[in-house]
């Protein structure tokens, strides 16, 4: 009969694999956060508010500075506008005066160029005899009509004739080409006209060529005549 050793059985039983041990689990405890509270800054005092503009002036321009700068800029722009307006008015007036002067000079040149034609018409009519034929008289009437129309055109341009017998000699409007003894009229009186003169708007275009008298009584100055007429 076989002998069973209890110790061998126990050793074999002890050699069996050990059972797995349970793993340790570490749990993290989360504590609840404390409620956050907003920090309310106390409003500034009256002294702080009074000091606020001063702080702004030191750092950035204040509202008063901006207003002063805007007013200064507005004044400068207004002054500039006034100067530009005055310059424009002066330029407009100067340009208008220059254009009027140019038109006047152009008209003067045209009238001056027409004066020899007027002289020829005057001479032609002066040399027509009274006993001319009917055909010549008809021709003279045509020339007279042309002369009349030309005189109307010159009058429309403010052109006037100067130099007529009996006028007082004026060295500005008259050019003396001779002297004639005539004691019946005051000295320096126009007795004969060789060529008529013309003025335009008070400006002499051509002086009249005349003969003046000598040997007569002295002519009284115009100023003296005016004074005597005022006293009367």
C-alpha cells in the first residue's frame, strides 16, 4: 500500500499560483471653488473730479483746448476767404477795365483810319459849284447821303468835330498853321479852318489845322469871365 506523504501534498499545494491582488485606486477629491465677487471701485471725490481736467491737460488736450484750436482755425479760414474775395473783386474790375480800354483803343484806331475818307468827302462837297448840271447834282446828293451816314456812325461812337471859325484858339485842340490880321475880332481867334479836328470821349484824335487872328483886342481869360458871370 502506497504511502502518501502529507508534507509532499502540502508542498505541491503551496506551489500553486497565487491569486492576483486588487490594484489600488487613488481618488482625487475636487474641492468646490469659492464664489468670486466683483470689486467695486469707489467713485472719486469732488476734489478728484476737479483735478481730472488738469490731468487731461498734462497728458492729452482737453475739450477747452480743442475748442480754442477749432475757433482759431475757423478765424484763419474766414480771413483767407475774405482776402480771396477781395482779390477776386479787384481782378474782375481790373479785367473789365482792361477790356473796355482795349475796345476803346480799337475804336480809336478805326476812327482815325476813317478820318481821311471823311476829309475827302468834305472837300468833294465844298468844290461843287452852284451851277452844276442835274446829273452832277444827283451825284452830289448821293455823296451827301454817304457823308451823313458816316457822321451818324462817328457820333454814335462819341466822336465830335472841333475847329470852326470864331472859336477861341486852343493849343490842345487846334494847330495854328498861319496868322491873319483882323482887328475886328479878339486876338487868337480862329478865322479859317484848313482841316477839321476830331475828339473822341474827350481825347483829341487829331487837332484842327486853323488860321488865327492877330491885331485885335486881347481876349479875356476864361477864368475871369466865369468870375464876372458869378458876381453878376
